[in-house]
């Protein structure tokens, strides 16, 4: 691999070399930058290869969690790429944005079309011809990703996918290059918390964001309390307890908003933790005007 300070397996090395060459040939790029591991690897590599001719752009829309905007700023600073955060004006006269708010099953298609128009304006201002994103090779296999159709229609390039890089390989590259979010779980926008064909409103989106933040805060506090309480690690039981606490960081939680009902989804590892903190979670969410707070025993699933 060219000028690398790390070793992955040969197949990943070759794919990363392809990514480098793809970006080099583009000469200048706007990177659609969410702060997730995929777009972070694209931004990192683009900056290394193209320097000031690479610009990362994050769009601050109402379905993007505020903590994700803060995370994107932090990652961009670490990768040293020039970073612009654009506030989405959310023009309801925009047909794509209007269709997105209706929340159809293919809402991602309209959202991408809307966001790409913003990216094109930024690219034009900076005299950059090409827009790239973080779509990877695994994403192309997912038939439910309606946004990919919009990317292709608008000429957005997906260099990770073109290089054949999978999610796992991208995480390996992120680890080896020191990108701080190598293990960051995938994060879908907040629109996925509202059932399809129910209109997206700022009020519902904001309530979901608050609910998820509160649950994560309660769980983190539970974690800290347990670590504080474990002061003796001379037996196997307490060592096991510490291991279990560490694994809490891998829990994924979603609040699905069904109007009066907050349906909580989490991966299997988190169900016991949710139950242990049941009273605090119920109280917190009822303060957000949910009448019922229920735990989905089927566990976390993508989408709604």
C-alpha cells in the first residue's frame, strides 16, 4: 500500500490502493460527510491525497441528531480535512423535500436528492466538479437503500464501493490509520423512527431525539455506578462483571415513535439493561408525553 504506516491483509491493501487511485484521478472532491466510519475513511484519504482540494460537507438537517453533528466536527478536525457544516433551509417548496416529509417507504431517495442539491451548490462555490460519498460495497447488496438510486442519477461517486471495500475492511483501515470512530455503530437518521407514511414533523423528531438521549444517559449512569461499586477484582465473578460493563458500550437503542407509544428496540445484549432501568426510563419518556413505553422483545431491527 502506498506510503502506509500499517499492514492489513493483502486484499484490503489492494482495495485501499484502488481507493487512493480513484480519489487521485478525481483531482478535487466534495465529500458528503456524516461523521460515520465510511465517510470518515473517504475524508481522511481524500485529504491525504488531495489536500486543500478536498472539502468535507455535513448537512445539518432536522433529522440529523445534534450529537452526530458534533461528532462530525470532531472527526473532521482530527482528519484535518477542510470542513463545512451547512444548515438545511428546509424549503417546503422544494419538491424533493416536500416528498421526503410525507415519509414514504422510499423517503431516502427524496432526502438524498434534496441533500445533493445542497452539495452541488457548495461544490460550485469552491470550483469542485466531483461529489463523493461513503457508500460501501456491502450497501450495494441492500435492495432497501433507495438513496443509492438518487446518488447514481445525480452523478455522485461512491469510491469505497467502486474499490470493493466492505464495512469490515473499512473498519480495519480506520483502526490502522487511527481514525477515532473505527468501531462507531451505524447510525440511521431520525426519520427512521417514524412509521412510513406518517408525516415527519419537527416535534416528533425532536421528541425521539430527546428520548434516545435520555435512555443513553440513564444507561451510561448505570454503567458508571456499577464500575464505582466494583472495588474488588480478586475473584472471577467481579472480573466477569467488569467485562459485562465494557460490553454495554456496544448496545444499540432506537425509540420508534407510534404517537402515544414509545416502542424501544435494542440489540439482545441490551434488553436486560433496559429492564434493570425500567422505572427511570418509563418516567423519563412519560415526561415527554408518551402514554405507553414498551420494549420490543424481537430486538433491534433496521428501519421501522
